[in-house]
C-alpha cells in the first residue's frame, strides 16, 4: 500500500524518508531488525529503487540505519542515532508511545540548559532582544485567544532566550533545542487549558529578563519547567491509556 505523503511539497525521496523514519521510531522496525528488501519497499511505496536508496542513505546519515553486505539494511540502536536531528526529534514525538526515557531526558536537558540561559539573558539581553521576547509572549497570548499558533509562539519565546543569553555554544544549540522544545510543547499543548495556565509563568520569565534580574528569571524558569513537566507526564499517561489504531 502506498503511504501518505509527508507534505504537499515533499519529494518522493522525502515521502519515503519521512515514513520509514516514523516506522522506525514507532517500533514497526526495531533496532537489530533488517528492513524489507529494496524490491519490497519499492512495491510498498510504488517508487523506484533510486528513490528508496536515497531515503535509506539519508537515514544512514542520521545514524538510524546501516547497510551491511550479505545482511541487508539494519536498524541501529538509538545510541547510534543523531538524537539532535530535527527529523528524528519530530518522528519520536509523533510516535503513539513516546519513549519514557526520551521524555525524562528532555526534561532533564531543559533543567540543565534553560535556567542558566535565562539567568544569562537577564544580564546580557539587548533592548532589541527584550522587545523580541515581549513580542513572542504577546503572540502566545493572542494564540490562547484563538489568534495564532501557540506552539510556534512558545518555541519562539524560548528560542529568543537561548539567543539572548549571549553564549556562542548555546546559540549553536538553537536549532536542536528549538526542535526538542517544539516536540515537548506540541504534546503539552494538547492539555485542555494548558497553554492558558502557563501564560502567567511565561510572563514572569519575560518580566524578570526585562528588569535585568537574573535571580528572579532563573526562579521563574524553574517554576515554568516544573509545570511543563507535570503537564507532559499527564499527557503521556493519557496517550498510553487510549487504545491506538493498529
């Protein structure tokens, strides 16, 4: 059966890449398992061998697959994957059963990175960066009232902080962190009233950075992360309790 396209503008190779990536992250093809042959994949997707090979090459570059002579295309352990790759982050977040270790590690990463970044942003943010942060917060507020994309605005809020902290290495983490946060916020925002309940906490972070108060900013960030962690666990428990379509 031919799979649904990854998006209206996706090339054939991107369609196959997206579906195989999701298949691996959802457990259809598990670590240590050999993928179906090229011929079988051609029949499944109704695309040429060249398209299939290019998709497998891309997944191999991400550390998910390894082509072995006389064995086939092997799915590798997650320890070999490029876990900061935006595609892998999205595929794992979209899986019906999100890996509990992944969600735990994501929250831990936020606790390690964000409070320090917020503290630095309060001390170093430029006037333009403070205005950008306020604009992102206002976009979140509008989205809660039905005017805009809340997850997009939330990611922009936190991305502005990462940029405003003034640390070149944290800035290099911007894309990966934004993808990780997007995955988390997408799940958390499913909670009825969740986005609205977190607005005040985001504003507390924003106000502390605007006031140039590192201690208050860090404290507000920790409160926000704890709230997000509770919402994340709540949504993951709900996902697990709802039967998934085969």
